[in-house]
C-alpha cells in the first residue's frame, strides 16, 4: 500500500494516482462456464483455439459454375457440359471432369476437379451446356477451407471482453460454452446527512442521491454485480460499520462524499480506523478529494460527493482499475487531438478534465465544451461524450487551438 504518511501529506499527480490505483487491484482468478447467450460483455478467461477450419470446405463465394481453370486457358469462349446442379448444403464428389462444369450456388462446397467459379453473369447457358469466357484466374470466387480460421489457430485471446463479433466466432467454431472470469462484486454507498433516497420526498436542505444511481448504472454497464449499502449519514460509527460489513462481502467498495477536508468528511477517518488508507488528494479538476485504501480483502475507492466530480473520477481512474480487476486486458486510453471551438482559461495548477462534445467530422475531429463546468452541474456531464484535457499549470485555449480529448467510454 505504500507509505501512508507520505500519501497523506501531499497531493499526487493524476498520473501517479492512475499508477497507484492500478497497482492496488489484483485481477480475479475465479472463473465460470457460461453459454453464448450469457457471454456478451463477459471477459474471456482462456484463449479460444480453432478446432475446425472455417470455412470447413472450400466453397463458392458467388452463384455461377464450378470449373477446372485448366479448361479456361487462352482467349475466347469455351463450351462446357453442365453435369450437376449444386446448392448450398448439397455435396457432389464426382466431377466436374475436363470439359465439364457444375452449376454452383453461393456457399456450396467446391466439388473435386473444380478450382474456380465463373460467375453466372458472364456465362451463357444453353440446355445442358454453358458457354464461358476463357482467361479467368485460377481460384476466382473460391473461399478456401480455413481461410477465416484454421485448426489450431488462436481465434480469441484471454482477457478479451466478448463482443457480438466474438460470439459469432465462437458459434462458427461450434462452441456453445465459454470460460469467463467470475463477475466482481462491488459494494456502493453514499454518505451525507443531506442525501435522501430518490423515491423519497425532498425536504429543505436535502438532495436526491444521484451519485449512487449514476454509479450503479456505470457499474451495470461494465458487468459488475452491485451490492447496494444505501445512504449512510455523516456519522463515524455508522460509516465504520458499513465499511466493515461491506469488506466481508465484496471485492471493491465505492463510496461517495465525505472525503474532502471538512468537519463532516468522515470517510477517511473511518477507513484509517478500520483498514488502511493510501492517498487522498489528486491534482485534478474536478475530483481533487479522493480516498483509496484497503479493508480486509476489499479495495476501497472513495469518490468525491459532487456528482460531476464523482462520476468523472469513476470514468477516468476507477473504471480502468475495475476492468483490470475483472480480468480484462487494460487497453490504452482512447485519446485524440481535436480542434477546439470556444474559449477557456484555466488559472489553477491541476490537470483539468472539461466535459466536452467531440464530433468526428469530415474535416477532422472537433471539440467544444458542454457549457458551464461547475462540479455540481450534472447536465454538463450528461451532455458530454468526452473530456477535453488541459495539462497542469495555467493555460488559455481559444477557437482553432489543437487540444487533447479523451473518450468517455474508455474501458
Ligand atoms: P461532500 O464531498 O460530501 O463534501 O459533498 C460535496 C457536495 O456534493 C455537496 O454539495 C453534497 O450535497 C453533494 N453530494 C454529496 N453526495 C451526494 C449524492 N449522493 N447525490 C447528490 N449530491 C451529493
Ligand atoms: Mg458530505
């Protein structure tokens, strides 16, 4: 966990936080076997190796005539006798011989003796004869056996999150069950005397608990099992108690609120009392107050209470760590340079993540801000599809400037 006192004393850079958070998490090792219908979004625990060739037989890519290319040398036309009519699903094993052709449909296996398919558009059929133009290259419109997947070849790597295309690959292999990592269990709770259930009535001074709902949605999209510990008031004993309960049940605990330096910011104290605290101030905006540590076997992530700050930290720092914990191969961040429209001046020294709309236009990537950027403005995050990232130190950006943009849907 590193040196706790060192962690407490200073604000660390975004990059250092990123590294330390990733270092906290140990990928799960437990696996389960699921059917293809349950597999999308799950993380493959073992590589998948092709056990059959796909296609299994050389077959026709077009409707036409299967011929021996040796019959089509030279120029001009040649007349071949049609000896069989072969549709997809059929099979023919006795020809064509020289001077013969087999009428063939897309997907039908190339019969022995043929090595080329001549598309029907360039043939002239007359009864049992077909007239074909010579000079067609050998192998044209033939899909070779194993052209897509060859026996023994690794078709899906371990650590891959399964997408629809991957499910198609498994199905093409005749594989109807796969070994995936078990789901991770994430316990969440909100803190704050002012925070109330969304289904409740709002009295003066209260706010609906938007953090927990947003977080639950984000975790659901990732495929985590969420265990909801509700809302906990600003009470040290209550926070300690929920932390201890959660630590026994989950892989990860995520809380929101109560981590900044205020009279009621008790999450850090509770964590220090009941577990180990790592660090808590990150030089980023929004999202400076955070708390990381461990409780028993669980990793603890304490997010700031401001709804935009909390979800921003989740997107940027927590999600990549969770993905790693889930057994996923951590991909690099999706980032791009884009042309900025607008005006923004930043005076503080922290790295800034502005909520932005990235548009991939025909003239290249363009970006603008979603509007005012206050850390309480949830609509600024809801409208965004990306973060515009400004480096440490004071900086002004204006229309036409090239700026760095990070995609929001990064894993
Ligand atoms: P805190 O980090 O606890 O100091 O909270 C910072 C701000 O975020 C305060 O204005 C809180 O009322 C607000 N806040 C904290 N938790 C939530 C929550 N779960 N839903 C909505 N707003 C919250
Ligand atoms: Mg609070």
